[in-house]
């Protein structure tokens, strides 16, 4: 591909407006997440019929999760993301169509694999936009505090994972052992990497056009989303994590102690008791 053509495409992607198409795809996936979680715990569409308000509240919490949590972290009102009537009405329309459309037409439509893949791809474009916006905003508020900037970038890109406990609680489900901090997923890790890359770019350490970096991150997210949907690839970081844990977090030492027949420190302590 011609370099100028690539730059034109990258520039166009970096300037895309998120409303309405990309935001609608986000709302679709969040409402699907709530509906399918309900199906797993209460059987089909029963919950949305019996508790429509709770279903709506939990769906809105996921739809605007990243902005709500990020606002709390930076000391702003968590209600600010909900002030736009346009956004709330759009998300509500999507919620109604996913849960109450006659003959379940919309739900069946968005579950068709080619359509769902398109929705996933558009969602990944929006995710990168949120991460970049989070980095831009956080670097103004906390210049030099890179741990805070990374945290806000991750929340902006993967906030709905961290909202799951609250939105499930709205639906009467308490699942404290399943939160994202216990077992961070690929989305959290990739958002952290994207945040670090954007920080390095803004600090001038990565010397490349912003449009190309942004476009590269978008393609990275889309490619791995497609790999997850089509080939079942969920977390390519696991081998590296296992190696790091073995070297730096006691795994190698525990294996050595076991090989020498010494057992773990906890086991030795119990025997002494």
C-alpha cells in the first residue's frame, strides 16, 4: 500500500466520530452482556419481564461504566456521563430492542456471526478512542503520575469489567470472587499496553506520527478480537505471565522446594503446629 494512502486511512480513523454508530455498537454489546448473564442465572428472558427497571439500570451502568468509574477516580461527578439526553435515549432504545423487540428480531439479528463480528470491530475502534481520550485527560490532571494515567486509561477502555459487581448487585446477584482485579483479562492487559504506548508517544519517546500509532493500536485490538471470536484465542499474554510469575513471584522457588521434598512454607508451619 502507498505510504500516503496509509496515512490518509490512519488520519481518517483517528478522526472518526463515535456517535452514533460506534456508541450504538457499545450499547448493543453491553445490553447483550446483561441479557445473557440473566439467561444464565434466571432462565431466559424471565428477569427482563419481571424486573424491567433493574434490567435497565444494570444495562445503563455497563453502557456508561468507563466514564462513571473514571470520573470517580479523577474526583468528578459519576453522574456527568448520564447528563446527555441523546446518549441515554439512544442506549435505552438499544436496551428495549435487545430485550423487548417483537419476536426477538433484533436479538436474533445481532447474534448472526457476520453482524456480530462487525459490531465487535466497531466496539474495538471505540475502545481505542476511549483509551486515548483517557490518557489525554489524565496527563493534564496528573502530569508525571504515570501509574494513575495507566489506571485511568485501563478504566476508560475496560470499565465495564470493573462495573460487573455493581450491575449484578442491582439484579440481585452477589459475585465478589469474579471481579476483574482477581483475574485480569486480555482486554484489561491490552488497554494497559495501549495506554503505555500513548504515554510514550506523548512524551516523545516513540517517534512516529500520531495517526499511525493510533491506527496501529486499532488494528491490534480488532485483530485480536477477530482471533478470539473466530479461533477461540482468549489471552496471548498468559505464557509471558506464567514465566514472570515463575521467576519473580515465587513460582520457581516453590517448584524447587517441592522437588527437594521440603514442601511449602505453609505446609511446614502446619506440621510444626
